[in-house]
C-alpha cells in the first residue's frame, strides 16, 4: 500500500508541474512576452545535460557497488562456471558500450548546444562511418552468439549415460518429482493416468514404475552425482528454473524436455558461503503460468552421500503407496 501511495504521489506531482508549465506558457502568450529560446536557455539546458550525465552514471555505479554483492552466489553446479563466464563477458561489453555511448550523447548535447550565429553542418551520407558502426556491432555480436552457442552445446550435449534420472511434473501451481528406482529407469507415464495419489500419471502396469519414488515439497540429491532432470507439464507451459544451478528448461504439455547437471556444493556449504543459515536451493516456475505463479516452487536439498542415503531410506516406492 505504501508503494502505491508513493507512486500515486509522484504521478500527482508530475501532473502538477506539467500544468504549472502550461499555465506559464499561456500567461506569457497573453501578456505578449517573447517565448523564443535564447542562448541563455540553451546554455542552461546544456549544463543540465552534463549534470544528468553525472547523476545517471553515478547512480549506476552506486547500484553496482551496493546491489552487485546481492546477486546470485557462486554457481552450485559443474556447468555453472561456463554460464557465469558467458554472462560476465556479455555484461562487461554492455556496460562499456553503455558508458561510452551515454558520455558521448550527453557531452555532444552540451558541446553543440544552440548558439546565436552557429550553424549545424549537414551530413547526408558517409560510407566509412556507416561501415564502422555496422561492422563493429556485427562482429561483436557474432562472436558473442558463437560463444553462447558453443557454451550451450557443451552443456546440453554432455554424456548422461551414468546420470541418475529424476522427472519433475509441473501443473498449476505445483511441482511433483518422480525419482527412478534402483534400475534408474522411469516407468511410462501419461496425463490420462493422473488419478488419486498418482499425481504424475505413472503407468503402474509398467514394471519400471514399481520402484519409482514420488516426492512433493522437497527433494534431496547427493553432491557430486551426475543427474538428468526430465520435465513434463500437465496443463500450460511452465519453466523449471534452478537459479543457483544456472539451469532452466521449459515444461511443455505433450512433450518431454531435459537438462543434465552435477551439483557441486551442498546446501549446508552454501549456507556458510552466503552467511544465511536459512538458505535453500529452489525450483521455481519462470513462466507467468497463472494467478498463483509466484508460489510455484519446490525445495532442492543437496546432501552429503550419507545424508542422502538416510533420506532416501525414508521414502516409499510407488508400488507400496
């Protein structure tokens, strides 16, 4: 409510200033005063341009210093280093371009402000300039895209022959996980089988479904184990987002998607790293899938091998549910 009041107040103040300026213009016209822009006006506007340049860049630097440390901590997955490198390189280029272009923009607005007797030089065409400002961004973007595609290819084409299989089933507004049993093979599943406690639509006539384990609310995985996460959706498009694992994959009704990764930092270790004893890895939905989209999440606990085995021993296979 306070934020709404602040926004409403800002809008009212802006509207009031606009009306005051309009009134001054009307009264000046009625009184016959000259409304022509003078060199003094241009000088003031040019100076304000420079002032705003320093305010804007200063605010940007302040945000980087204050809010930068509050970004995601170090990656908790093996492939996350590649993702972070790609992100950091891209952001570095964007920030450099942001500073250069804005400094030039506001500096030119000040330097070439209107002055009596000064005439603008009209330049209709310059092949050399157009070649430079077209080829430089094209080359930079080509390199970034090639680097990004290579990174994505390395991550998505990793060997999953030894990976443990887990399936996440999305529906408004809930995640349900199905872990493969000792055979590491998930049984068949179909949305038409969803009934009662069978929330994932597992085909219980398939022998491979018998030892599968269904988990809700919180799932545990051991650190250092390669995983293949598979995704399905019951209703609309959802997006499985594991921010600390640098992993995201759409969940599309009628098809299966997947993402392979290896967790490298336990939940307890990340709590020490973040100095937050209540830290938890989360699975979020990163698509606006409906009214309760914000609440569609699941805890992911990365355990030591011993803790994971203890937790797994408490779970019940689907054949015994």
